[in-house]
């Protein structure tokens, strides 16, 4: 875990170093993202919010009205949960009315980009824009019209083809004109504009306007079971947000009151329809009673008859009232409910008493029985008619006094500041994204554009062993003709090369041929530095070492060691010069050098000759180690031929310069003529 944590810290530190190193990438990304953030923050139009509070009451008819209505009062009990009301408010009925009254289907959008960024746009509120699109081709339908401001009071209207339709228009007036075989109607009810400003004019469908309204409108329940709802609406104009929200609140209040009166009004209509029939029944009963009296004359009603009559009238009144209560209860409860059962028992008891009363009345004389019957019918008709009139009057009072279940607590007021855009947050996010984008660019360049720098990644991707990761030397100058391994053996780059020496020594001790070839993918990788210092490290360790400069085109190891290199490998191969004539002593003990010699005309042919192999084999017998500095793989034929004599081939790569694919191709080329050679890698200039 500790090693893993340390590696992660190293990777982060390397990334930070890369970011600093690639400041020319990071800085433009940050500046550009900052500019884009500022532009976005200024481009978004300020949005204002208006809020209103409405209370939903759980209301039942009680108090004076409840007392007046008696049993009928329970019919108009009203409970309206907040969740239900929220859905009602969001309905097309409520919102659609507000859209129609506030003309929210019509849009006038300013078009000037600079004025939008500077927040100096004009304002135009449309009252009507009716265009006969049905007479146009489908591809033209819905295209915007234009308003061009001439001064602060007048403007011209152009159609979608930039043709003038109305000129010198003013706010508050309605304009009509023949257009496309029909009539176009246009009016503006409010504007605040300056000369030269332009507006796009268009109308959207009512359903689209409702959906757009819902996107800016919100309702929240202020606490559970409080019954208080908070309306909020956002708009680019605070006064319009306030007006729209107040319209919604008033419209909801008005419809709530109307909805609350519906039940009472329906019952009132039913009772008023029954009133003429009940009155006719009462008139008929009175007519029959009067007719009978005229026929029989005056009938003397004794005390017993009067008591029977009064008792019967009282029982019938009680039965009527009880039946009314029972009907009210049936509306609220199931037939099996105890309340209904109690009413039924009381009703049966009264009916039994009425039956007994009827038995008593039969004992009376015939004329008194008939008078008693007709008097009873008249009294019952009067009671029914009077009760019906009372109920009608009471329902009218209820309907007139019903205030609904909604009360507006706070009418809408707009906040004095814009809630959007949050400019600091937008700019901060833009800068953060710019930094992330810069890091991504640096990382991509680090992994793909600049080439491989991670030894682990290189080994996993190619299968090659990385024997050393050589950092750039901290020594600015070196002693002439003396390798760095001798003059500054403690330098960080020399310490890294010591790991390479140890790895090669181990392979040679396992029986490999003591011939090491040093090549590179491209010039400038530091191959000569690796060759001379690796050979010097072997020599310092006590091994008799020979350094062969096989770069017959551009070799300059002789110059590095301050040696006259006129006689070298090219003369041995071309003119069969003796090997000893080309071997030169160096300033490093145990290290000798064969320079490249004069540049031949056919270096590739010389390096691919049998003579070259024979010379290297002979040298391997004389020395403990032979290090061959070969050409770069940019000269593929020279490098392949020079390395075919080596058992160990070390390919020098400049860190962050070569792709995985290029490294794989280079290793494959080195194995083309020497399949048995062990190819390893040194990452240089890390």
C-alpha cells in the first residue's frame, strides 16, 4: 500500500510538473474558458422571480348558516386538500385563462447581440398577432415577422419576407390589413424601445404556451397540513412576472368560489322546480276543504276532535322532519349505518302512532272525520310549502355568502434582484472546465502526442525490458575528451547508467556473448552519450573494454575522446587494414576505441559484409566487452547490419518522443537479421 501511495504521489507530482511545463497550453485554455464564461454570464438575460401566498381552508358550513340550514348544512361540507388544489391550479383551465388574458402566446424577441450582452435591449409586449398562415406553403409557416423601431414611439412591421406590412405603428392601437387573401391583425400594448432596435415577432400554439408557462411556474406547500401554498413565477421582466402571478391567484380564487357555489345552486334549482307543484297541492287541499264546508255547512268540532286533529298534525310534522333528516343522512352514510337505522326506528314509531290516531278518528261522526281529513291535508300542505320556502331562502343566503375555500394572503411581489444568471458560478465553472480541458490536452499529449515516458506502460505494451531511465544531466559542461562517467561519477544520469551496466553484466555472466550494440530510433536521442559513458563504466569496473564506432556516416566518437580518427573501422573493412592499426588508447583506463574512420561511399554494404562479423568476433576474443555504437534506425539498413554481430542490443529512446507503435517497429527491425539478440530499452532525457 505504501509503494502504491508513493507511486500515486509521484504521478501527481509528475502531472503538476507537466502542467507547469506546458503553461503555453494551460494558460490559453484558462483564458479562453474565462472569456467564454464571461460571455455566457452576460449573454443570459436576467431572470426575476415573483412570489405570492395563498391559503387553502378546510372549511365546513357552520355557525349561523349551519344553524339556518339544519340537516341541509351537512350537504355542503367542503374539504379541499392542498395536493388536490395544486393539481387544479396547474390545470389548463386556470393557466389557460391567464395566458389568454396576459397574451403569453405572443413573443417579441430583441435581436441585437451587443445590446443583449450589455443588457440594453428594448422591450415590446404584443397584444395580438394573427397571421393567415393557412394560405402559405408549409415551409414558410411559423417564420418570424419583424418590428423595426423608427423612434421611441413608432415602428414598422415587416413580414417573414422582409416586406413592410404596417408603417408608423404605435403602442395601444390595433392594425389590420389585407394579406395573403385574408386579413392580418397586429397590436402592441406596451413598449420601451430606442431607435434602430429590431424584434422578432411570432405566435406559439396555446398548448405550447401552457407548457412553457409551467416551466417558469412553481407551487410549493409551505409545511405539512398548513394549507398555505406559495406560488412563484420567473420572467425576464419583474413587473410582468408580478402581473402574471396575480392573474393566476385571482383566477384561481374566482373559480374556487364558483366551484364552492355549485352544490348549493344545484339544490336551490331543484327546490325551485318543486315549489310550483307543492303550491298547487296546497291550493288543491284548501279548495277541497272549502268546497266540503260549503256542501255540509258549518260543522261543530268538539274538543275531542280538535285534540285528535292537533295530535295528528304534530305527528305528521315530526314524520316530515324526520324523513328529511333521514334523506340528508343517506347522502352521507351507507344504509347499514347506525344513524340511518335510528332514523328508521323513529320513523316506524311515528307511523304506528299515526295509525293509532287514525283508529281514534274513525270513532268520530262521519262529517267530523271528513273535516278532520281535509283539515289535516291543508295543514300538511301548508307545512310542506312553508318549509320549502324557508329552505329556498336559506340556500340563497348560503349561495350569496359563500366565500370559497381560498384566501390570498400575499399578492405577488417581485424580488428586487435577478435570481439568474449566477454570474460568479458560471465564470467559476467555466474556469474549472478550462483547467480540466487543459489538463486533458496535456495528458493526451503526454500519452500520445509526446510519446511514451512511463517505463511500466512501455514494458506492458511492447514486452521489452527497460533497463534504465536516464534523467538529463545536471552538469552544464564536461571536461574535454573525458566522459561524464569519469569526470562526474555521482551525476544522476551516470547513476542511472550504472543500473544498465549491472543488467548487462548479469546477462553476459549467464553465457551471453560480450558484444553490446547501442542504437536509437531517431537522431538526437543521446545514443553517443549512452555509448561512451556505458563503455567507460565497464572500463572503470576493471573490464577491458573496446568501444567501436560503427556509425560510418556521422560517427564522431574520436572527436569526443580527442583522438585522430583517420584510420578506423571503414579502413579495416574497405582496405583490409590491420585491426591493431585502428585501435586507439583513450584517457579512460581499460577503455580503447576504434573510430569510424573516413566516410565510405557504401557504408551499408560494408556493415553487412562477412568481414565486419569476422572483425567483431576477433575483437570479442581480445576484450572482456565490446560496445558497438551503431547508426540510428532512421538509417535502417546501417543499423540492422551493425547490430547483427551483437548478442545484447540496447535501443535508446528519448522520453516523450516516440509512440508505442514506433518502438515496436524499431525492435522488430533490430531482430530482422539477429533473431537471437536480446533487445532492451533505455529511456533517455527523462
